[in-house]
C-alpha cells in the first residue's frame, strides 16, 4: 500500500517557506519550519538557507505536484534582482514577459499571450484594468507591475489543466499565494529600506527629471495568539521610482502598397513625373511600405506603488480554520513627454529601396513648395491603477474522510485619471519652416533630417500651438466569486474532489475626448513669447543609440513647459474650453459575464510494475454575456490640414447585445515513478480562453478618416472563447540534491481562434471633400500635382465662408488655415469597419528543457532552461487582408549562476526572448499590418551580505547590458519603435526583529 501523495504537505511547505522569506527579506539565515496545524498533515522540518534552499523548494514543488507545475517561493523572489513578480516568473521555462517602462508587466506562457493566461490570488480569479497612452486597454491580462514582491509567499504556474481551477487560462494558470500567520505559528517582524537609482532618468531633459535616488520601504508583522487559535499578518510596502525612456518611432504607422498600385501615398510609376528620383524601385509584384511620419520622444515618469495586505485567521476548533484577508495595491504613474516629428504629405518625393518581395525604404525624402511644419508636441499623462480584494475562506475537516472549503471574494481593479489634465493630454506645437524632410532607415535607429527654410535662429518666433487633445479614460473590472469545494478520501489510495462555483464579472471602459484637431495652426505665433521655447540638442538624449550621432540627424529643437504653453494658449484663445478634460464620457461600454461551474475529479495511486497515479476530472462551465455600449454618432467630416481630418460627433446613444456558451472540459494527469530518480508524466486537458473586452463589447465606433477612407470597429458579444485541447509529455530526472534535468513536449490544438473580418460601410449622409467639385476644380486650375497643400490653399482662399469652407488664418509659411467640410454632392465617405470573428483553428507545438545543478556543498550552482515553440498561427507578411495570428509566440531561454555561503551570496541571470509577433494592427490608423518585437536579452545581478542573523544587505543591478527594445513591421528595416531605457541599481537593507 502506498502512502498518500504529499500535495497538501508540499503546498503548506511552500507557504511556510514563503512566509519566512517575506518576513526575513530573503536573508540566508536558518529557521525551523513548524508542524502543520491541519490534522492528518505531516510537514517535515525545513531549513531555510538561502538560494539553494529556494531551488530545492521549487524542485520539490515540481516533483510532487500533479501535472506540470513550476513555482518560485518568496525567498527566491526576494533574493533575485527582480522589480516585480513578472520579472521573477520570466525565469520559469516557457514564460516570457512584456516590458513597460523598462519593467516587467505582462506574461506570455508557451506562446500564448497575456489575455489567455489566468491569474489567481490564493485560488481566486483576479480582475485586471489598465490605461494605455490613449484609451483604456480592454485587455483581460493582469499587469504584474501593480504588485510588489513583498508579502507574496509563492507563485505556482500550472501548465496543465485541472478540473478544480477556474477557466480562462489556455497558456497557464498562475496562482499567487500570500502569507498565512497560522501556517507559521510564530512571530515574524521585519522592515526593509531600499534605494533605487535609474540610469534612464539621467538621459532625460533636466526639466523633466525626477530625483535620481528614490526610496522604497517595506515591512511585515505576523503573530499568533491564544495558543495558536488566532493569527494576524500585516504586510506593506511603498515604492517610488523615477525613470524614463527615449524613443525613435514611426508612431502613426506605415502605409502598405503593391508595387504597381497608384493611390494616395504611392511612389510614381515608371514614366510618371518623379520616377527618376527612385533608386531600386519595388517591382510590380512586390509590396512596399511608406512612412506616415518620423518621430522622436523623450518620456519621463514617476511611479509610486503602494501595496498592503491584512490577514486575520481564527481556528475555533482543530478541524476548522477561517481566514479573512484584504489585499490592496495602488500604482500611480505620472509622465511627461516631449516630441519632435515631421509628417509626410505624400507629395513629390525621392527614395531608395531595399530588395523585395517586401520592400522598405532605405531613405525617403519629401521637398515642399511651401514650408511645412516641424512639430514638437508635449504631453502630460497621469493615471492611477487600484486593485482591491476582500475574501473569506473557511476550511473544515468534517471527518477523517471528508473535508470542505468555502471561499468567497469581492475584487476590483480600477484605472483612471490622476491629473487635472485627464488621463492623458497633448498640446501640438510647431514652427512652419520645413523645406524638406528625409527619413533614413539604413540602421536600426532611424534618422530624421530636416532642411530649414530661412534663418534657423528665427525658429522661436515661428512657434505656435497647432492643436490639442485632453482625454479622460476609465476602466473598471469587478469580480464576485463564490466557490465550494470538497474532498472525500475513499481509501489510502484514492479519493474524490468536487465543487461548484458562481462568478460574476463586470467590465466598464469609458472615455471622453476634448480635441481641437485642426493641427494646422491655432491663433498666431505672435501669441506666444519666444522665451517659452528652450533650445536643446536631440542627439544628447540618444547617445546610447547607434547612429543617433550621425551628421544627418536634425539636432536643434525646442523643449517647453506644458503648463506655461497651455496658459498662453488659453490667454490667446480667451477660453480654456479646449484645454481641460471632460468628466462626461461620450464612449461608455459595459459588459457583464455570469458563469456557473461544477467539477468532479477522481484520483488514484497504484502499482503496476512501478508506482503510478492518475487524476481524472470533468469541469462544466456555462457563461452568459450582456454588453451595452454608448458610442457617439458621426454627423460630418472636415478636412483640417494637409493630412488630417476630423469627425463631427453628435449625441451618443446606447445599444445592447448578448451571447452565451457552455463547455464540458475533461482533464487527466498520469505519472509513473520509474525509479527513485526518474519520473514520467502525461497529461491531456481542455481549456478555454475568453475574448478580450474590446472584442465582445457592442456598438460601432468610427475611429478616424483619411484621404482614402476611414476606419472603425465593432464588438461581437456572441464570440465563442478559444478552445484549446492540450497534450503534454515530460521526463524528469532528479539525480542529486537540488539538481535535476527535465525534458517536456506539448501540443495545443486551438479552435475558435479570434480573428478580424472587415466590411466597408458608407454611413448615410457622410461625405468627404476629397474628390468633390471643389477638390477637382483646384486640380484643374492650379494644382496638377495633386499637392494637398496647394489644393487646400485654393479652396480656402477661393470659397471662404461658403460651401462648408471656413478660413481661420495663415500659418508662418503663408499657407491658409481652416476647415473644409464634406457637402451634399461630394463623394460618399466610406469606412472599413473591423469585426472580431471566430475563425480558423490551428496548433502550437513546443519543447521545454530544464536543468538545475548544485555543485555539492561548494556553494556554487547553476540553472538553465530553453523553450522552443512553433505554430501554424503565423502572420503572412505578403498578405494585405486581415489575418488570424498568434501574438506572443517565440522561443525563450534563461541562464542563472550563483554562489552562496554563510555571509555572501551572488547571482547572475540572463534572460532572452526571441523575436515574436506583438501586434496585428500596426499599419497606419488601424489598417491590418504586423508588428514584430526584435529578440531581446537582459543581464541582471544580485549581491548579498549578511552581517548577522538580524541584518542583511543586498545590491541589485538590472539590465546591466543596457539593452535596446525594437519593433519592426513586415520588413526588418521597417522600424516602428526603437526604445532605450537604462540600467537600474538598488541597494536594500533589511532588519529582522
């Protein structure tokens, strides 16, 4: 007869070790783990000795769990040079991270992106919300940047499905475990102080920099009372960081054409005027891309992260434990942004090209008959993400054979504005003296050259506000969940797990925009004092970027204070109505999901030549979806500048749509202990991944309009979730203490993959002036080259005050400013509206390799892993239609080396992620097009010194190699974003009482 599997024992071991670490701040001191308070559970004595014990605990978690599970205990998180939990998880095989502001943010597991990995807190489904640079994200993905590692006892990454786990993770389910005082049954008290220095802060304009050194404070107090009947734990941390990133980008995107196409933005065909200025012209069968603009931005941020948790436990009898806990996290991010950009008008040009079949320009040059603008926008962003979770758990062992667990929680995630200017606000300013512009893409860092018309020293006298946008975005995700679970022990070798659950999820995304979108000139340059504009040199902010010090870089530009220029614009305008955000949301989308679930799982241990065990389960899940959307109605289109249009919006109205689906999801985990060292596993399970909120929100939104048409989007609440049928095999060889090697293979067959279809619509009554009578008259009389600036000058100067034409002034280059509205008789405006649909099915194949080795008692050790993934869900770069492709798919690897003794600890880690598809709507203004993130590697270092059993000191250095992140499009040379951050250094002291 075999002994029962030590799953409960192991789980408590991880929690106990994690609590010690959270309390002791990753010191390498020794402490005895107490016996478990749960009847019938045996917890072996554990000696916490630092890095090696951490690896040993993680090894045991992997070895003893049912299915494929990897994990990290808090000691490992505390001692590793990680800013947050995401950066800790990237060391696990198959886990890759996305970075935001140079810090780990969201995770991809086995090639499955963040939206389809489920995050739990103590087994509870967690809400998620965030705001991007413009609007609420609509994503389900949990942002780990909101959580500090202090107070987290352990992380468990379940790569195979289990019937008892809530649905939603087809890549993995990640369970964050927090400290429990009755698991420790002793007093723990410690405080830590950390100083942080971020090199990226030094690379910012002095007027935007924050303090170079910022503080972090954390602490824990945990104790038990009344002979172990009561327990309380309080964990808190406040962390502040000043940093930034500098970026070169084609932020508005690229336009993609066929080699023989003739359209707005295409280069001249052979025989046409200007064709002789094209070097290595794309062939007729090739695709080629043309930049919409070229931009540099300097981004400073101040992040303040506050985390806290209160846990109270009561054990009224030996067979019952009640736990009440409240977890709070708040992440405030305040940003300042300076920009320099030049927009291309797709007029006469000269260019040189790389070879096809997808050609990108090596150089692209536009001259201007009349001076164009040199734009220098400025922005202020202020957002606050707040997460709260209150839960009650009651565990009761009714008899020797039967136990129950009731768990209920209410959790919210809210993101909104934290600035008087809204969540994000922008002032567009420019000087009208650009004679020509050239973008050079021959290096990974793109170089913008600008020839100035007239005297460059007169630049300040030409500067003026040209447009503004004040946005107020909001997102709230709310989860109410109740779960009742039971366990019945049939005999020493078998048992039943069962349970039911109810989950209600509400999501709301909303925003309001106050936008003065003419972008061609507001008031006159004379309204702005020349002293507002501070001269600066661009290359001083990109010294680390290859090619940024080239002679062709447009180097001299102006920095300015957002508040001062805003005040000047208000004074010149006589009103602040365009320069304050609105609290009245004009776009408001509300979605609710209600799910009921039930599961049953049978487990059995037996011997058939060798010890074996199996867990077989079924989970039933039924979900209803109701979505309401308040979206604005578009009543007109205005041509406001050479390449800008604005949509005239009217009073919005609500629409409502519904959907429903049900699934029965089987799972089976089998393993065999071939010997005391060798273990084989096989698993099959079915999991679902729900669509993101944007995909299932109702209502049609028209987003923008350009010369060749507009774009829009619509949600589809009737979408089915992704269904993944997962097959896993692994072999694990535990050949020595703290050492093992493992090889695994997996396949995921994914159906109902969510793609995008599109339809062209022409809303009744909407017309565009492009191609209308006034437009054609301008071409016939004076603008044979179809020069947009020439056409606008003719119409504004000829028809001001009639036929929808309003001239508002003249810019510094003598060009007319104003709006030209679509009129009856003009061509009907068409919009390409994208609609999410359940489309193709395909697969992901992968192989994971892990090795961990401790060199005896020398204190030296190493760990390495590599994950290879492949899928048919690839993006076809040669295809211009909307496509279904898997975002986040790419290989990854980790290498860690360490040394530790009674006083010192050293750890060096290298994390690498191969190139992967990071977006499928990257071309200009929402058109279909891919974005690929280049391969990226990062080196981190941690040094520790223990003065005595109470005081320890740690030094951490992140991104020692000063890595650059780059994103490109269909062609490798098609740069979309090139981002430099910097190294970070942290010095941490912790004292344990």
